[in-house]
């Protein structure tokens, strides 16, 4: 597939590949999304805004330049921003592919890092020399101010120009708790939300702390996604219960929404409140809440791709890949979209 | 004047009121998350005090570090952010810190204003740069800040029944006073912007209010009208009470609208 290399959230010519629950594949302009939903459907999106989670600075014991990418956090509490799991990178920046980046210095618990106006201590390493638990000095106020002043959005080599924070916030972005954009939401516009309402489609949100998507290290990538805290408002849990009761579908905007809703599902009902999604979703997962997912296009082998196997068979995904390729779809976060309906009969052939 | 006619018209209850009307919440602003811009002097400062007094969680933004620190120290519970709403580069940084600190937002008060050239000038003598600065602060700043915070406000409206954007207007927005060209034209634009937001987002339960607090005894008024009779001017504290009352009423109105059973679910 073609890499989407410009940070444009809603290209007028964006495409949408639809996999119907019967297994057929259709091609649509993404602007037609609302018309592909059924009156009564409930659309649930992740309203997390994206932190500027890339922090450049110095490993003070060696004086060497480093980049720290904040990767996940145990809590959504605004006052608890001292501790983050983070992945360490050596010199260079996003222009070098993550797998080609020079190694960072070896770090040990107790090492001090200076990251612009912020100071932090390596609390521990997490069974890998580049994955660490970091503790920032100062109050929550100082840390937020430091991120605002010094942080840059996490970025990969397929986008050439440096991203601004506004490139990474979806139109519905709220609480800044994502480490990378919940990019399926880039497809939404307020006009599209209005079209959905007109069609009798309902809309709700949750907040899921989408974590780092790639580390450049196969061993670390195999551990993705990291644990991700989420919050489901009572109004959203109620909307899902009402959708279930009337036999309507719940359509997730993004894999993070699938992860949060399925984690919060108890006997097919979604519990509201705060949780931490720890599970992996794949071919063995029985989906209890979500009936369809809007997503970007993802490469085979990533956790996002694996998640799609909970919706459709491997055979269908193989046909999808062929179609994405032959129809010139764009991949990555600013690329085209897929809408995958859960297969009626999970074809285990 | 306090609230001019157009504003009062904007505040008519939307939607259907329930029979007998809603029971007013004793403290409609308690624990509501509020952002006030331009909050180190005048009405903004009085609003921080008033809203904290009503139990709200308050963040504020102002340009100068010493002013932000002074106000934050005076009110221990508030979150001060240094930023300039007229600067595009600052908008997301402000939003990041405000939403980070408050965890969401129910109420945005665009209070920061620029008077244009002082002493006030005839339009023919107004420098383009002075007019541009007034437009950036009084129109583009509130537009950008509203846009970036809309996701949070809509989420709050879905969860609690209502959210409010209050834009501080002026009688100069509707009456063409000589020498008030840059300010008056920019406030007219803000007033109209508010009304269009209100039209476009009517179904989202976010209320957009343009409110003229009246002529107040503030440093800004003194810069515009140095020889004003101070005794005739309103105290900013009194105006802040009125603004808070208007917001509280709008929230109660919205929550009464959402109190009506949800319509036509499913098909």
C-alpha cells in the first residue's frame, strides 16, 4: 500500500473499504460513511487527545542525547502524571526509521534524565534495556507545562514534515491521555456527525489512553499493546445497553474502542467507569459488545491487524489485503479507512 | 446596561420544558470545570473568584507569567496557564494544560480582549497592526479555543446534560461608537460568531452565549475612557456575579431539555 505521507486528517478523496457481515467487500468514498450505517446504530469513538509524548534531552550520567517516547501510564487521574512507562531512543529523530535508530546509552535505575525543562529519574527497567518506568520531578502543573513547552507528537518516518500538536488531535479530541492519536477518529467531521444524527444514528464517546504503536524493536513490539487505562461515561454505557435492547449495532471508531468496550463487558453489558485494558484481541476472542469497527489499514503482524481477526476470518482478511493493494489504498494514520462488520457466521475454514 | 436585548433573546429556553419545570440545582456550578481567559485583571479576575466561590474547578489563562503566578497564589485551588490566545501556536498548548489539569471542560469563558489602539483612534488613524491584534485576540482566539475545546464540551454535554461557551461582548458590538472601530468591529464579529456556533451546535446541548457585562471599573475601561466618572461604573465583582448567574441558568435550561425522555430511538 501507499504510505500516507501528508498529515491531512480528512482528504476529500479518502477511501473506505467495507467488509459486509456476509463477507463481501465494497469500495466507497469515506465521505459516504454515514450512509453505510443503519438508523439505530450506535457509533462509539475515542475522544482522547494526544499528548506531545516525544521528549528530547540528555541522559545525564553519560551526557548522551536521547529521545524518550512516553508509551503508557497507569492512570487517567489528572493529578497523577509523575509516572510513565517510556521507550528510549538514541540520537536522531523521526526522520530515521525507528528500527534503524542508533542505540541509546545503557540506562540503570536511578539515572537522571534532563528533557528540556523537565527532569526525570529512571525508576526501573521493564525486562528490556529500552523500556523503563520514569518518574518526573515537580507538580502535575509543572509537568503539564513542561509537556506543552517541550514535547513533540510522536512521529514516524513516513510523514516527512514535523507534526504539530493540532495534526494529531481528532475533531472530537478532549482529555489529553493518548500517546499516539486514536487516528480512526480523523475520519470524523462535525458535518459527518450531523449526517449521522439526521440518519437516526447515535453517537457516544469513551476515553482510552491509546499507547505507543511501534518501538523499532521486535521484542518490544511483540509486547504491544501495553496496558491502557480507559474511562467509559455512564451515558455511553447506557447508550450501549439501549442499543443492545433494541437490537441495534454498536460500531467502534478505532481499535482502542474495541479494546475498551470488550474489556469492560460483563455478560454482554458494559460497565461504566475507569478500567485498565490488559487483554489482547485476536482470532480467539469472542466479541461481546462491538458489531463493527472503523479503522485505518494496518500491516499484517501488528496488534491492530490481529484484532480484526476477532471480526472476520483470515480468508476474508487476505481478500481485504488484495483489494487494498489493487485499489491503491493509503496506509498509516493519515491514510484511508476500513469498516469491518462482524461476520455473521465466523467462518473457520 | 447589563445584558443587551439580543443576548436575552439568545437565552430563551431551548427545547421543551417539562411540566412544572425542572427543580433547580442548589449549586449548578459546583464541580463544573471552567476555563476563563484574560483572568489576571478586571472581569476575568473577578470571575475566577466568583466561580471558585460557587464550587467550580477553575483554570485560567493569561499572557504574563508574573500575573498568572500572582493569581494562582491568591487562589490555591485554581490552575494558572501562561499563554496568549491571539497566538495560534499557543492554542493547543493552552488546551493541553487546561484539559490535563481539569480532566475535561464544562464551561469556556472567552473574556480576554484587546482594545485596539489606545488612546482610542478614529478608524482613519488606526494602524492596521492594532486592528489585526484586536481581531486576533477578540475573534480568532475565541474561535480557535472554542474549536479545540469542542470535543471536551460536547463530551461534557453528553454526560451531564449541558456545556456553555460564554463570549464576553460589549455594547460596542452593536452600536457604532466613533473611535471604537477596531474594538467594536471585532466584538461585532465575535457576537455574530457566537450566534452561528449556537445555530450549528443547537442539537449538541452546548449553549453559546454572547454577553455584554456593561461598563466596568477596570484598567481596560480606564485606558479607553480615562476621564470616566468611576462612580457610574459597575464593579467587576457585580458583573462576575451576573455572568455566573447567566451560565448557571443556561446549564439548568440545558439539563431540563435533556430531562425530556430521549426521542425516537432505533428505527
